[in-house]
C-alpha cells in the first residue's frame, strides 16, 4: 500500500536490525533499516512517512544527535529510542529534545509495537489536523475586514447587538455579515464556526 507508514530502524548492530525488521514484518508493519544515523540522514529528504526507531547510543553519532539533526532539516517524524539501563538519563534527555518515547532493553515486543502504533497514529492525526487548519485559514482569507471583525466578536461570545454597538453599525447589518461569514467559512453552526477560528489560531 503506497500510503502505509514505514518504520525506519536505525541500529549499528545488524542482529538487532534484523530482529526488529522481522518483528515489524510479523506485525504487518513496513520497515527500512539503516546501519547508522548518517545512513538515515542521507535519506532524510525522501524519508517515507511513519516513525523512526533508533538506538540511543551508536558510534559516530548518537540517536539524540540524529534527532537534533533531523529537526534542523525539518524532518519531524516521531522518534522512539531504544536504550540500555545505564543510558536511561540520556533517553530522558532525548525526550526533552522531542523524542516520542523510549524503550529500555531488553524490550518487550508488545510494548515496542504498542509505542510504534501510537506514534504512527498520532502522527497521522497531526497531519490531518494540519491539512484541516490550512483549509480553514484559506477560508478565513476570503473574509473582508468587516467580516473578520464580526467573526472576532462572535468568537468572543458577543451578541449581535453588542457587536453592532462596538462596530457602530446596526444589528441587522451584523446579521448580514454573520450570514456571509457562515457561508464563506462553510460553518453549519456557531459552535462549528468558533471551533474553526480556534483551530486556525493554533501553530
């Protein structure tokens, strides 16, 4: 399936790469393996959507340094790090740097798969929210300056007559602008309109 998420596995230990690829295959999850952080970074521009599972401690470049480099490159795949017991403080530092989760070795297969599935589903939801936010913002761009002012009043919870007083126009004129806003924003109710306005304000 072209749109299925890919789990990108980064580990300098070939046996671990192979065992993880086998585990993911049995769970019907597509995967790609990389022998180093540099190998993954070389493909960063064309990395398929999904998530990254990486060892936190590797020669040449750690999983944490890789996460920072990916962020600099604008790659925001969720990352799960695998860590030995002694590296837990490093894993916690990784979480502060934006890593989604860390799994302590020797890890439980089910726990790792659950973490991967959660990361992938949240990523897909975030992508959907991002597309929806862009659509709402494009509708906002069609509003006139006066229609935006009426929208701001509605979002603030003001009644038509209060908005009319603030804008020094008649309540009837506010009703006309309000109807135009509802049509242009494709909102079926005031509550939906308010939710749209809040969504558009989020980063």
